[in-house]
């Protein structure tokens, strides 16, 4: 039942149990390249596909991404408001870096690698210019992650600290602990002025 607190109007809407999927619109001339990119990027396959729509799945959901070719639309404009990125979580640091290496071998390079604090994240750009985050959680549970996000360290720098994934791979090979790899250095305050995803839109 909705919480009304005597007013008759709900004070809180019932939350969904999960985020089901994301739908991306593209131009007909870029439809094939977008579908191919996401199949490769996510190790996904089509649960249904025709000449104007593709439903992509990589887990137990019937589709996580859908791509639709819309006639008579222009290319993405980075200088407008809207969705910034979508994010995909990996189980371990090793899985995140393995997928990075696999994509690199397939010609898909990241545009930004950053330790946000709650996550270690690697960002990419799809053929239309949409941003994609691949990440691994730094903390073992949501409570610890939420506590970190209320800390002075996160308030001082809510953006994160850039890192080189090749350095992380070397550390993994050398047997450096995951805890040490995920520890975010203190670089002081940081704002959006040097974030690659923001800078490229100006």
C-alpha cells in the first residue's frame, strides 16, 4: 500500500525492482554499425532483429539494450541536455580488465578511465557518440558504498582519480591485492573542467 500519512495523497511512490533495459535511437544509416558495436561490446546477441530494430541480450533478461532506426533524425549533439551514459557492472576487477583487453584487441578503446571511489570505471563511446561506463564496485556492499558517498573525501572530489588500465593489469599480474588496486588516491578537489566526457562536448 502507498504511504499517504493521512493526506490521501501518496508521499512516496513504490520503487521498481530493477532497471530493465535502455533503448537507443539512431539513424537508419548507422543502425547496422550500432547493432554490431553493441553485440561486440557486450558479448550480446539479438533476441529479435529486423531492418529497423534490434533487441540485444547478454544475460537472463530478454533484452537489456534495444536499438531503433528512426527516419529523418540528425546525428547526436553533445551540446544538448539528455542522457549522459549507461553503465554495466562486472563481478571482479579482473573481469573488468579482461573485457577492456578484449575490446582493445577488437579496436574498441576507452575514452576515460577513473577511480570514482565507489567504482573503478572505464568509459567508452559508441558509433553515435553515446557514452558507456563499464565498472566494478569498490565496496563489498551497498551500505559501505553509500557511506563513502557521504564522506568528506567524496565531497571534496566526487569526480574521481584517473588511472591507466595497463598499470592495473600489471599489478594484477604481480599479485597486488584487489583492495590495494581499488584504493583511491587523494588528489584534492576536482570538478568537471578536466573530465574528458565533458571537455569533448565544448
